[in-house]
C-alpha cells in the first residue's frame, strides 16, 4: 500500500503544499529602471502578518522627482498557486506608465514568505487585508485596486466583500467553488474510479487539509461572496482552460453584484494573456483608480547611466512566466495523483487518520 500512500500524499500536497517557487531577490530585476523616458524604482519590504508570518513584498513606483503627486493609486497583484511575486513583473509596464504604482507580495506559504502551507485564498485574504492597511497608512497611496490570477483571483474575491473601499478588481481565472472544481477534475482524471471510492478519498483529503492547514476546504466558496460585492470588476478566462473551466468565471460574473465586465481570451489556464486584454486592464484601472484626475508632469529624462531598461525580453520577464510551467506541473500532479491514489479501491481496512489518508 506504500504506492497508494505516496499517491495520496501527492494529492493533498498539490492542494495545500504545491512546489514552492524559490528564487533570489535579484531575479526581481534592477531596483531602479526606466520605461520609455520615465524612471521608476522598486522598494523591497518585509511585513509581518497578523499570524506572525513574515511576508516578502515589493513596491514599484516612480522615483521621487518624477511623481505627479504625493499620493498615487496602487494595484496589489496577487499571484497564483505555486507562484510568487515574480509573476507580477509582467504587469509592471501595464500599470506604471499610467501613474499606477504596483505592490506585490509572496503570500504566506509561497515564495520567500513564511508559512508551511497555502490555503487557496482562505488565509491569503488576510494577507491582503494587512497589506491594504499598510498601504493606507504609508502616506503615498490613494486608491487601491486588486489584480489576481487563479488562486490570487479567489483571494481577491474572498476579501472584497469585507472591504468595499477597494476601487476595482481584475479577476483572472478564479474558481467558483473548490468542492465543485475538485469534482470536475476527478471526472476528467479519474473516470474509471468507482464513485464510492472517490467519495471516500475526497472526505479523507478534506480531513487532512483541516488537520494540517486548519481550514475547511469545503468552505472555499467565492460564489457566496460575489452577490455582496459592489466593487467594479473585470473577469478574465481562457476559452481553452481545462483546469479551471471558463464557466467558473461566467458563473461568478453572472452573480456579481457590482459593475462588471468579462473577457474570454484565447489560450488555457497557463497561457500568456494577449495584449488587448492587458490594454483593457490598463484602461479599467485608469478609470476605476481615478488616474484621469491626476496632474500631468513633463518628464525631463534623467541620465541613463543609473537606469536599466525594463524590457519584455529581459530575464525578469522570463522568470515571471515560469509560474505558468508551475501551473502545468500542478495540473499534471493532480492528474497523476488521482489516478495513482484511487486506482486501488480496497481501503476499507485502513485507518484514515492512523495512515494519514485524509482528502478534500
């Protein structure tokens, strides 16, 4: 039964302890750089959340002499599963030229931040709440928006209905309900597994998650939050997404109470998003974060000696896209784990707690 236990462990770990994106801070790129003729900087910050865990964060903003005003809008980027704040680098040229600063973080249990497990949004929403409080008190931020992908989009939805001061949200590929998502994945990857075995395995994984990460995975239900949220929102989904079917975004969109729009793009869960979608995000945040009311500043280019160009061809963007490979690995891990751990149906004589067999 050792192979069964191994497959089972792979399965629950795929949910609350997927591969951690470990990197060096230098991979975030230069601390001072230029986009066009404008100069920007990155400030790295360590915060301690309310659970006492250290969060590693970065704030991208104009250099002091090129700020159009003391307080600027800010978007908090929320990364996906098995990812980190490196994922946010692709949004730098989308936001900064519009006078929108970017704050990104490794949520607890991810990247360089502390934490043994992730929670697919359950505890990550408290990280967001803490960061929002920090930004509101720092003196340099006005309106705040959220931009999340996959787990990050779920995190934003779980936080939004308790903080209606958020100015706008971009929600890329959130699931509507984790229990439903699990059933869908099982239907795809465990077609030949008897239903009674599959049901027992789900129950065991749920117990394991509750025991190890201290939350009930069945309560991860963004759909229960959207009808109480009135923040302007832009939903995004990949039309060929087989990991989180685009119908999840459509269901959330249909029930969402606030001003809303939805974009269905080519590609799957892990695809690069097309330029038109990034342009739509820039326009969305430009309007919701009230950038049109910011004063204009005539920029006098600084010496290029101290500035590095922030390019889509740079290593930082290569690293930013590596999170997509992690998502592919996550999907493959779930597929293999379900097939391996559930193909043996004779588990009735095993004690689930004694042998660490506990599921979603």
